[in-house]
C-alpha cells in the first residue's frame, strides 16, 4: 500500500489520463489506466474522508487539463491573464466536486457490497458521466466512450450510445485492475478477470467490425455538400467595420460554389439581424433557389426585438428555422445576470442575451432534384447532448452542425468538439456536415469517419459527397438516459441485497 502523499500524487497524475486519451492526443489506452487507477484509489481509501479528497484531486487534474480551453475563451475577450487563470482554476476546482461525490458515495455505500470492483464500480463510473450531462445544466465532456472513436468498438455507439461505450471501457478497466490486484495471491481469479477483459474487448471489436453504424440504416441518394469556414477574427466579428466584409465573404462562397446541393455556413455567420439585411438575404435565397441548392446558415433571429435566438435558417431549396434549445452558460446567457453582468467583459459577450427555443424544434426540410430530405440542425454545444441530437436525427437524413470554436483559440477544445460530433454521427448512423468559424470543419460519413476536414485558422470551403440515410439505429429507438437508469437500478438492487444480507448476519449474531 502506498503512503498517503504518494496516493495523493497518484490521484493527481491519473486524473490526466482521460483527457490524454481523447482528442487531440488520442492515446486511448490511457482511458483504461485512468479509470482503473481511480477505482483502485477509491476502493483502497482508508475512510470516506480520504476517498473524497482523492476524488477531488483526481477531478482537479481531470478537468484542469480536460477543459483548459475555458482559459482561451476568456483571453479571446481580453480578460486579464491573472483573472482568466483565477476563473478557469475556480471553474475546474468546482467541477472536481463531481468526482469528490463519486468517490465518497462509492466508498461509503458500495465498496463493501458483493461485486463492488467487478460490477458496481464500472456502473457507478457511467452513472456519474450521465450526472455530468445534466446537473447544473450539464457539462457533458470527457466521457470515456469518446476514447474509442478511432477503434471499431466505436461503431457499437449505434446500439448502446456513448454511455454504453463508457461502460465497456469501465468494465475492461475494472477487470484488469482485479487481475493486477490478485495476480500474486489468487492466480486463478486474476487469470479469470484478465481473460474476461480480453474477451470483452475482442467481442466489442468484432461486433463493431461486423455491424458498423451504417449497417442499421438504409442509404438514399448522394448529395454534393459544401461547408464554409470563414476564419473571421472573433475579436472583430461583431464590430461595425467587419459586417460588410463578412457578407461579401459568404456571398462570394455561395456564388463560386453554386454547384453544391447543400451548403452550410457557420454558427452566427450572419452577424446582422434579418431586418437589417433583407436585400442580401433575398439575393442569396434567389441564387440558391435558382441553382437548386439548400443553404443553411447560422443567424440571430428575434421576436419583437425583445427575445433573441441563436438559430439556423434555410434558404433556396431549404425552408424553416431551427432555434437552439440548449444554451451555453456565460456564453449565450448569464446565470445570476443581475449580479454578474458588467463585472468583466467575459460576462458581457455579444451573444450572451440569447434565449432557448420556447418549443420543441424539428428538422429542416430541403430538396434535391425535386426530392425532399430532412436535415437535423445542431448548434455548437448541443452536439454534446446525445439525446437532443437523437431526437432530431431520427427524423432526418443528415446532421448539420454549425459551431464557433474560435472562442477557444489554439487549444484542445475544438479537437474535442469534433470528436464529440463524430460520435453523434455514429450513434445515429447519419452523415454529418460541420461548419465552424475557424476550424475544425468536416464532412463525416454515417460511420463517423472523416471524409474531409479543414485545417484551423484558415479560410476553407470543404466539398464532397455524402450519402443520405434513413431508418433507425437501435440507439435511436430508446432514450439515451435509459442505460444510466438501468445501471442505477442495478446499484440500488445490490445495495438492497447487501443491506438484507447484513441484517440477517446481525440477527444470527444476536
């Protein structure tokens, strides 16, 4: 048993493993090491207090590296360095409380139950990923399942979703841990656990190779797609002098690449309200319609100039408006607005007065060769929410993601975001077109494979063919929260069983 200082150090170091397993590093075995070490530290803690401290330290490094892009967003609006560091550190220290709770609960209620290491610890890991999706509006980032994105295992997301992939990774990690712990004293048990982990990994690989995501859906016609990346400086995007150059850039992109069946412009590509540029919008609508093109663009819309929405609108052969349903705290709205707004520039961003859609949103309809198809529109941060995308994509033939990762500069954030959106394509067995302001834009097929992608910090127009798809993947037939709910039921059942066994033991002793 390591002494206390080494255990604390181990918690800090192992917390770095998951971010390093994900984009842009993609060292996927580190996900197994990170989970296994977390379970080991938690299970062997002397008491709940030590377990809580270990969990918090694990979370500090986990989020300290994993969401370090928060610092970049503050620098984009020229927040002083000292204040950016202070606020980013405070945010990560607060997020680390998720792991404090995770470790504390496991140590206090689960570690003494039968199957704690083999079953309950992996289940509890996934339940806590799910909790991070919605508690305090959620930050569904850094899930273990994303580490599989470049492995055939990832194709199983079309069946079990990203949480199912996380469960596979957590089970393998826990069983390898059991093998390591029992290797000297209980060789047979260790061999069984190691064998089980290898078999599970091989089965998952074989299943992914045999049943890729697109296996579950049917191919329709192929369309020519273009994703436009403007590379407009975020610091000048909203100022008056930039407005005309922005409109000229997108107008030129439209006319030069008018042969596309579908063109996508980034989030808030139009930085003026519709009422301010009616002629421009009328012209691009007419041009797109004349060339049998569906044009989708990010734009700010409003109701009576009092309520503003981050939206996607269709022009040409596309029609309809999609309003963002899940907003980014501090980016699109300010919690405790009356207290925080005006304190620093970061709390007064140009788009921080948005409101979420007031009603359930639907896919946007478009046509190609007079044949209708449907596009599932997703705006930026929404791509991190599996169930939100699932609801839209099951009624659509293609996913269109608009984003503005310019806020995060040259950080790991845009790479993580692309990885997340690729997983949504796999879960839903749908191709995806992604247009961002300064990268990373991409065309992705129904198996989540990148057809073509852009570099960052350059103007780019990605072109290629994507095959529209219809039909439902198994993942689309159920709510993605059902798997975590099932794991919670398993945990509760084991807790009830453990309490019952304990009660009987006490009665016999009496």
